[in-house]
């Protein structure tokens, strides 16, 4: 199983748990290969052939939404939205109203943190 992110991160942990469950169902070991770099692109290229990759840019031989169906949730990741204390919004509804009125005054970013237990 190619994991396009570093070992020890959230995606890797989920992949290893999933691989262990697959091992039991398939009766054989699933080897994890972490192919990191380029924000996941290196791992994605590693697990696809050039023909499959080109199909992402051109018409597919199947209907992505009609022919495939989800079979299981693999993981849930909690998210937290926070802002500086001086922002006039006190909840999500107020934040949305404020952002619509002052969209030129706001910016967004994504941060992740791994905490060892």
C-alpha cells in the first residue's frame, strides 16, 4: 500500500491500521511504502500508471460518481476553527456574516499538530 505522506503522520497511522485489517481478511501481509514529497504527488504517481494518470485529465471509461460507491468510512478527523479574540464574531454564524461583509479583511490557513500521548 503506497502512502503518499511520511511515516508516523495521521495518514500513515490510518493506513497501517487499515493494512492490518486487510491482512486478516486477505490472509496475506500488506506492506506499507511511504512515498513522500511534493505534497503527496510522488506517492500518487507511484501507485498509478501513466495511462490511469492521463485518464484523470481526459474522459474516463467509467462514471466516477455513478459506477463507484463508498463501502466504509475509514477515519474521522476532528477540526477546530479559531480566530483572534478581538474578532467581533462570537460563533460560526456571526463569523460567516462578518466574513461576507469584510472578505477583504480576512485570510485563512491550515495548521496541523501531532501530539504524542
